[in-house]
C-alpha cells in the first residue's frame, strides 16, 4: 500500500555537528516513556497542553515553508534565489483554504525549553542545502481485506498513477523541495526478468515515470528515486517461494536461515555496486548530468538494556564490526575487485529511522539452529525496567523515540567518515485506540504533529 512519509536531508559533510551531553534514562510518568531524553525534553502528554490550534499553526511554520521567516516566498536551498512559484498564500490543500491566525502568546514558565525551541523552528533554523520533502512508496502488501468494511485492498491505494498532477500540486502548495517515490519493479518488468532483447519491459510504465519526473521538475520539485521498495514481482515470488530453515517454520519450502540471508545480502550489495558503476559511467559520458546515487538502510537506534558492560557491548554489536567473528564461514567474502567497487559506491547514505530498541547481551545461542536473527548474540527489548523505550503506537514494534534520530545520525557521522545523509523515511502509524475516534477527532492528529516537532528538534540539535 502506498503511504506518505516525511524525509529530510542532512548535509553532514558541510555542516559541523555539536554533540549534546546524554542524560540518564528517566520518565515523568511511570511506564510511559524513557527514550534517554534531554534534560529539557517534554514527556508525551505534557506537550499536549499546547492547544490544537497552536500546534497546527506551529507545524505550518516549521514544515510548510516558514512563510513568516522567509518573507512570504520560498528561498531555494541550492542558490538562495526566491522562487515566485511559492507565495505566502500557498495552502495545505487545494480544496479548502486554511485560515491562519497569530500564535497565542507563550507562557515561558509553563513550557520547557524544548517546546519553545520547537515552536520557533522554521526553514531558517536549518542550514543552506537542507531539503524538506515528502515521500510515497510502491505497493507492498495487503492481505487483510476481510478486515476492511468494503473488502477493498491496496491495488489502487492513493492512485497516484492517475492523480500525480494533483499530488504534485499539493506538494508545491505545501512548499516542499523534493519528492521521494519508488519505481515499481512490477510496473517496469512485470515478470521480474528482462530477456536478451529487452523482452518483458513495459514501456507504459517507463512512460509514466518519465511524465511524473518531468512534472515534478516543471513544478520546482526535485525527484528522489528509490529503485526497490519491497514490491517483488509475483512471478519471482512464485518461482522461488518463501525460504527458511525447517526448524524455524515448517511451512517454508526449504532454505537455511543461517546462510541464505547473508548470500542474499551479499548479492544485493554486489548488485548495488554494479548499478552505481553503470550510473557513474553514464555520468562520465554526460558532463551536464548531476545525478547522485546511494543506498538506503532500515536502521534502529539501540540503547543498552541495563548499565552492565555486557549490555553496553550488546548495543554496539548491532553494528557490523564484529560480524566476521560471530558469523564465521557462513558470511560470504568479497574479492578485492568487488571490495574496491563497493568502497566507492555511495554519494550518500539514506536512513529509514522509526524507533529505538534496548539491546541485552545473549551469550548462549543454540549452535544447532543458526540464524541471522540470533548471530549478533543480542536480545532486543521495547522496554527497560518495565518502562517502554518510547511512546507506544498501534504498531506493536513502533515506540516513538525522537532522540534516537539524533544519536543515530551522530553515530553514523562519526563511524562512517562523515557521509552525506538523507532521512528517507520517518513517521508513525495510528495511535493506540484510534479506531474509536470520530473522523473529526482523528483529523486533529495531535500526536503526529508532536512527533514531527520532536524529531525536527533533535535533528536541529544534531546539526547545530
């Protein structure tokens, strides 16, 4: 199903980062949130004391282009020029104008510093070259149609194929800089494979993406393209089936969970390197072409589950420094030419960040049942001492922990030679018990607005 998310760009190469001191894990309310918060952060629920009107108007200042800060026009991050296409009367929806009234006066004794900082965020809070955008993804899965009232599925979803001009107008009116979308493998190559003379390529799919990209450019939006977003063509699914070790799932059609995931990842990286090499050769032959290419990774931030040295090491073990030691000969090796090709295969790193987990040392793993899920000798928890690592949502795996995005970015900067970073995915699903809300109540969406406040706040802390 298609879904929209926010993404942001962090120019870590050009912007010095200041590391703020960590504070101890704590919570203003029992069994609600730890998230290792800054000392001036606000507990979830307390921030809701801001009126809904204040929050929605402040969101407009922070995300819809900061018209007050920009003097009524959007300044292009690339060249500092004012674009006439983005004016002060731009609206969130082309259908219903938004009535804007001044923010109420802030009682500085009532709200902690983080709320004041968040309310003051605008485009000018972030450095030149920082990109605000939105995103969608290709169809992934919808296997619960029986739970939907009209038995509909995700085959149409938001129907961007027919409504992309309308979607782009909305993005333009929201003052976005860029749009990240995925090119559906199934739409371009329905059977999953291309013949020697390009048999199996769907030209209509290629024509659609050309129209989409051209319309984005015509409206001042930069296209950010994802080449694969879990939308495997059905023909390949039927050819290869689902695979895993029989002890893990008796319905699997064969496989080895201790080896095959590493083989798949190994070949995925080689495919990535080959695609980057093709891209760079094209770039060499076409000097006017300015495209960049990188890889996006799904990442979490990990906190130790306790203060023990073992759990502190376990939190670090989620990263690949010790993989060779832990996995042994089940981990494929790259040849020297392959390693060289991989070493230069990223203009940027894309990060999908949603949540933080607590990592605990798991020294004893059954050697007769090897699996990539246990090779790290780490057990993940969503709580610490009975307190959730973040704010619960309707998704049992997603606990909102905004500070994790700051820690993850700083870690990536320090450990991986200061790369350019795109935050390609970040968001939250439904709130707990949201199904009982009326449509009017759901549209107020207080906690999602607060979600973006906090993540922007910690992102701002990371880059200043």
